[in-house]
């Protein structure tokens, strides 16, 4: 992990680096189920590439992404109890898009 002295933070350099990074990696807020699904796919790709290599240069990015995904999941309403044959994915899509039916309340 890189440590920076906040007194030396050059906002012009940060802005340029942020713009360049966000051209390749979506780092904005997760507001929809589609945003969440995209970040989960990114996390899975990182996990495949990094594996158990703790010294990988993208390790901090993986940790950041996992933390943001966890925070998003914690903000979602709990899935209601459903029949065993209903998949968790179906439940998540329904709650993530905030489309609830009267039988769920």
C-alpha cells in the first residue's frame, strides 16, 4: 500500500490520474443492480488474475473493490424467506432493483 503525505497531494495530478483510471475502470458509486453486477464481475476477474499472490500490484484495488461491494450489500434490504427452489440471485435482483411485491412485505 502506498502512503502519501497529504501536504504534498497535487490535485491536478490526482484529477488527471483519476480521469485516466476511470476511462478503464468504473469506480463511481454503485447505485443500481447493474452497477453492482459490473463490480462483482470486476472482482471475480481480479481474483482470477491475482489468486493468492498477496504482493500483486492490484491487491489494494481488489481490497478496495471488495470493501465497496460489501458496503453496498450491507445497505440492501434483506431477502425475504422464499420457497427453497427460488434462487438467491432471483431474490437479490428483486431487492436490488427495489421492485417489491405485496407478497414480500
